[in-house]
C-alpha cells in the first residue's frame, strides 16, 4: 500500500528521484541493490532484530532492505518510506509478488512529514545524505522513535577512501564544465553522496537534532561496479558525482563523451578482476544514535 506525499523543501530532489534517477537506478539496479546488500547485511547482524520489533526503513528505494527487515521482525509490521512515488510503487509490487505481508510502503518526506510510530529502530541504507536540512530530518526521525529506540544508518565515508567514485569525478571535472549553478530547468538530488562523510559534522548534526550515544563504525569492502569494463564506465557516467556532472552539462556533456569514456576506462582498467568484473574499494560509516531523554 502506498500513500501520496505533500510538498516541501525537498521538492526538487523528489522530482529528480522520481524521474531521471529512478530510471538510472532501475537500469543499474543489479549493481546498486546487490552491491549495497553487503552493507545492510552487516548492519542487520549488528542490530540482531527480533520478532515483534517495530522498524521504519528511511529512503527505502526498491524496498529490498524493507523486505529483509520484514522477514526478521515478523509478525510485526515494518514500514518503508521514500520521497519518490515510483520507488514506492515498485517496492509495493515486489512485496506483494514475494508474499511478504508485513511490509507496508508509503510516500513520505522524512524531513518534514509524519510517518507513524513510535519505532524501536529507524534504519537507512544510503537514504539520508540528500536532505536540504539533515538536522531537521534527524529531529523529525527522533520524534517518531520510542524513548529507548535508536537510529542506525549507512553513509559514504570520505571521497579519498572511495576512489572508484572520486577518481571518476575528478577526470570528468577535468573534461566537462560543472553546470550545477547554471543548470536551467534540470533537477538535482540535493546534497551529494558525501554530504555526511565527516564524523565531526554528522556528530554535531545528530547532537543538534536531540541524540546522544552517537557511535561511528568504519566498514570497508570490495564493491562490484561493473560486470565488465564497459559497464563500469557506463555506471560512472550515469550515477554518482561524475554522472551528475555529465547530466547537468547537457549537450556539452554529450560532445565530451568520447574523451570522458577514454579517461574513465583508464581509471577503471586497474580495477578489473581476473574474472573480468570491475571492483573498487568502498568505505562507509555505520552510524548509530539514541534519542536524548531530555529532548
């Protein structure tokens, strides 16, 4: 089941996620969902969710994490929310097809809207880096947590420890003008994927939002970024900071595409594995916090 969201400060990002980014995520879903599964599975091991726990999945996307949680907490209901209706519609269809009856999906803006509760756990995998106001969003999540509840989320660490993303961005910036401030009607997804990479910054945001017992765990792994070299290049040109530069550059980006492809192939050639797949080192934070009782 899905419900419609209202308007708010994240309207431009919502439009981006519901249109061009939904289409690109669908195209590369086999990389994004299967690849990022290693992060969520590691967090689920740490959470040790039990039957009956009440959980909210923030920025649930296709809902694969919501379904994984639902199987752990059954018969309790888990709710997956996302700002983009098309993701929620897809997630609801797949839950029905998988006969997971304790997963519910709703279109909600985590920063501004009510989404029920109180919840024992608020979880998010790569779903909290794009709010216009992270403090406001985290404060809103806190309002929906039980007094002894907690939030746990996964975000990218610094660019330098995710060179498969960062080096792709650098070579594209050298070849293609950054049109972010002159993009016309083109929509963007809000703050970029590294907006919560700094532990000091995020700790301050969470403190201002009314949390304590804030903990960071670094998690590094090898991540699939293409089944072959061509796909790794296509993935970089479609998504992430490099893909955003290409998209916003419009016709100029298209004109520069041959040079970009050549440069990206050099970036990813050193990451090709013996089986032909392309893998890069990825580094994320697992962040947990509890609502401060005096707030």
